[in-house]
C-alpha cells in the first residue's frame, strides 16, 4: 500500500510540475539579414509541454536600454501571465520577447538601409518562432505589444502590417517624429547626418504614427484592435494623446487609457494584465 501511495504521489507531483509555465530568456536565432545571432526570450504557458494543442502568440517588445530579458526580469511576465491565465482573465498563450538592444534605432530599418531589423523580425524571426513552437499561424491568434521604444515598434509593426495582427497594445509609446523637420533633428541628435530631404521624408512617412494614421485607407481602419496606455506623468504623454486625437478624427476604433504614473516598470507591470485580457478577447473570438 505504501508503494502504491508513493507511486501515486510521484505521478501527481510530476503532473503538477508538467503543468507549470516555463520561461527561457537566453535563446537565439540565426539571422542572414543582420549577419549575426539575435537573442530572444519566450514564455510557454502551463501545459505546453504535455499538450498537443497549438497556442496564440503575443510578441512583447522591450524598451530602450533593455534587452530580451527586460519583460522577464523587471516586467515579471511569468508571474503576470500565470496569474491572468489561472484567474480566467487571459487565455493560455505563448509570449515571445525579441532582443532589439542593438545600439541602433531599435525595431526599425535604418534610413540608409544598412541595418534591417524590421526585415529580420518579419522575414526571419517570426517565421522561425512560428515553425519552432506550436503556434496558431492566423492573424486572429497573433498580437503585439511593447513599452516605450517597444511601444513605437508596436505602432509601426501593426500599422505596416495590419494583416498580421489582431490586436496591438503600445504602452508609453514613442510615437515617432511629428514632422520631417522633427525626423531630421532626431537623426542629427544621434549623429546620423547626411541623409537627403527625400530620405528624411520617406522615413518620416513610414515611422511616424501620426503620418501613418493620417494616410490610412478606410478599409484598414478596423483591421487592428488598439489598446493605447500612457501615464499622466510620462514624458511621452503628448505624443500618445496626439495619436489618440488623430485616431478619433479618422474614426479608428481604439481604447485609450491614461492612468496615474510615469515612465516606469511599476506602471508597465500594472498595464500587462489588462493587455493580456484585451488581446485574449480576440483570441477567444469576442
């Protein structure tokens, strides 16, 4: 009898262990576009290792100064996601956190075309991730979110490719230049001089949330579900407010949240459960 209970206990313990979530924060993918290995972190939900089902996916982007471990270490993504899933606020999902700590302009291609991170993301990273892990490959099961620089990446990626994402959740986002002159000043601050007016204009049109929203075709207005969140003490508050106003004028449906707080991990940790719930509405077929 003791042997039976011991065997049952070991089997039950193994079952519980297999149902826990897992985070790996030092994985890498080989990039021919960037000619290097790029790291990424990934959250696998409880039950992933024992089930045969496929899961929706959230691409979660870090901010400037962080890397793929930012959301793991400071955002406590495993704790937040486990709790949201256990409480029924979010569906079980895979969360992918790429490393854009490159010393360049984050998630975008460079103005001269000598650094093509956005091309890497869509043409190499995303296909690799969705082939390697059991991920549902349709738009309705794919979302993107991010903070600060990653919020800017969220805006641009979803505006450039609304056919790929069901939901986009920029948090405290860098919304891009408000004019070509502002774009030129940005590059000059970074020591990236020598761009022509034509190159600056083209870059502005593709990397300003305001420009992309203003020129959005009517048939794309409802292509993505938007959740925009920024603290009332955040230095990026004005840009996010201008995007909200622009979306209102263009009649683009979106959620806009202003809460008490600044540009901090305290704010973003509080934002993440609402983001997971919002994107799960599309995953669940709301």
